[in-house]
């Protein structure tokens, strides 16, 4: 899951080396914290949050296969 989010984020930003994903796992849920460079924040969030929403949808679809609940936080 972490690798998938990193790959998606790195393909969107100008500074792929600054992409960092932290994984926090509970019993049945997974929290992924995505950190990008300040100037790339708009590219990851998108207009009216559309790209961020699309990233969350893709991650939730991938989590369903593993019977987990995933939360993506963009920091």
C-alpha cells in the first residue's frame, strides 16, 4: 500500500525525491501520511481537492483486496 501511494505521488510532483509516506497500522485500519515539498502541495491536492480525492479512491480500492480500511492524510 505504501509503495502504491509513493508511486502515484512521485508521478504527480516536480520533486519526486521529496515524497515521503509514513505508515501507521492499527488492528484493521491503515493510516498513510503523505508528505511532499511545499511547492508540490497544489499538484497533489488539485483544484477543489479532486486529485486528492482520486488518490483516496484508488487507495481504498486497493485496501478492499486486503480487507483493510485505509486513510490517506496529505501533510
